[in-house]
């Protein structure tokens, strides 16, 4: 993890927040390459789950909701962490986290305050600061960030920064269903920031108080158990596949089903995708069957009907919902961890970020071999020719080997070099990041070649590629 934190800073992926003021605990800023990487991941998610599907609509709801919505959803009452204090050193800890860190995630999930206190005592789990096992009773601490809306203190309304994007979807269920003529089963997708006042954040960007989510609420007919089961299975499959399509190594992923119960107990059914972080397995996304709890609550608290009428059968019901919830910040972190590779090129050690081409922040870099006007001119022409279609960089400073290394460290999959042969035969060198292999290609074919490589998510052009006739 330290290597990733240091590379992230050195190469402009992620900086510590408010650094010039000595930092601000647990905040991180995404630098030029980090923001592009994160954007590519979120675009790929949107493309997979919104653009390419007819049954999912997009949404961008407010971070601030009417506080009644949080009352309805149960967040005001019970969105809490089990907080405990060490009686010896006064360290404040999260009981469930202490269990998770010592005994694994399975032992901690879904335990009550009482159970948490009991497990800690029985297993004699120690305070991470002083090593004693002497804690206060676990008590509930609400994790929502509170703020005020309005300028006059007396009349200002208490408001909350949303702890999840899901509720914005539920309160817009009728808007989308009716105005966009969606028929069940259908889903609504949203990407955005959420805020949780975590007691023990940490592990770089893994657990932060401000984070980004990519969530879908998928509405189904509660009486159609067959479809519910099919859709739940389908969401498990497409969620797994999405991470593999991102280029994440399969052996670093784990798929965990919480409960394999009868359909009647479906409300407890959850499926998680986890990643093998340097600190252990950690959650990346989950598919949960949420029943009709949220819509029913909003109907009750708002007085507005959340009922759906089936246009074919006239059957009326409050839909049930399957929720695939992905962490965008966490997915960005695992692409950094997963891509980090140390290898050797011509006997020289190098660090290379092996991002899959579809999410690499920079797709190609263009270099004149040397700072000679005739080479610079051609290289700049190529840059201008490609810049509207791809995120690319132009670099003419330093030795060519140094420039390759720099691009390797930010994970640029392809490098294009203009040399003296270019002036003779209009070909350039196209270098592939992971193998450091080089081929020559006509400069007029670069656009097509890059488009093909990125679309197919390929690290190298194969020999029989249709425009390969000009290879030397
Ligand atoms: Zn202590």
C-alpha cells in the first residue's frame, strides 16, 4: 500500500487533502491522472449499465434531501456505528471493525450492539492503542453529517449530507416510471458522492468520510418470484463480469453470498464482491434484495402513492427492489493496486501501471525522438490529429528512455515516436507498454489502430490486423 500511496503522489493520481495546511484527516484529492482514471471507470460503468441497456434509466439527484426522507428511510433513527471507548487509554473504536480486523469480516457482519460487546469480551480482543481489553458498552452513533439550510440561524432547517445515493432514486421512483414510461422490471442508476461520519476511516482511500458510489435500484414485481430470482442471479453475474472487464485479476476477487435461503427469506439475501487488499479482504460492491421497505416508508411519510399498475394485467403493487451498489472510490483504488507491477526491461528495473487500455488515464503519448524542428513538427501534427478522439500527451523533454518510463508509471498503453525514418517513409514507432515491444506503422493509420486497440481492450496489435500491410 505504501508504494501505491507514494506513486499516487509522485505521478499525480491522488494527493493528501489540504496538504499545505498540514492535511485534513482522511481527505484525499484526485490529481490529473487520478481524476481521469476515476472518470474512465465511471464512464465504463455508465456505458455497461445505462447506455447499453434498455431497462435502466439514469438520474442525478441532490445531495441534500428533505430531512423527512431520512426519517422515512430509517437513517435518522438507526444509521449507526457501534462505538466503544477503551477505559484504559480513552481510544474510541468501532466494535465491529475491531472484530473484523481480528477475526475476519464474517464474524462482524450484521451483529447487534450486545453481540459485538460479547464477542470482544469472549475473544479477549485488545485495544489497538494500548493493548488492554477493557471497553465501555457498545453504543449507537449516528453516522450522518448534519448541516443547516438557510441563512438565519433561528429559522434554518437541519439538513443532512446523504449517506447513500439510493434514497434519491426511491423518492424519484414515480417521476421516472411515469414520465419516462418505464415498465417493470426496470432500474434507475445514479453515480455521486455520499458522506458518512465514520469513526475509524483509513487504509488510504478505502474508507473515507466522503466517497463516491455507483448505485442501481432495480424494481421488480413482488409476486413474480421466478423473475426476482432470475434478476438476482443476473445481477451477480453482470457485477462479477464488470470487474473482470475492468481488467482486475480474477484471483484477487472473491464472491461471497451471505445467505442462501428460501425465496421467502430473500430479504436477508446479499451477495458481495470483495478484493484482496494489502490489509485483507474488503468489500467492493454488494447486491442486496431490499424488498419493498424503502418505497413503503416513503409512501407512508410523504402521503404519496408509490404503487405501480401493470399496464397489461392492471395488477397494482408496491415494487420490490434489488440493489447492486458499487463503490467508485474503492474501484479506483483497486485499479491502482491491481495495475502496480515491478518488472525488468533490458536489465533495468521499472515500475509499470498495467491498466487495461479502456481505463488507462492517458491512451497514448507522442514523442519526437529528439528536439529537432523537423521531428517536432511531425510529432505535433500527429498530436493535433489525434487529440479530439483520445486523451493523449506530447512530450519532448529528456532522453527517450526516460520518457517511456514516465508513461509506464502512469500506465499509458501506447507510445508513438517520430524519428528520422518518419521523414523518409511516413512510418512511426508504436511501442506497447507491458512488453515494451515496438513496431512500425504508417502515421496515417494511427487513429484507426488506436481506436481498434482501445475498443478491443488490447495491449498489442496482432500480426494480421487489417492495416498491418504497412508493417516493416
Ligand atoms: Zn486502549
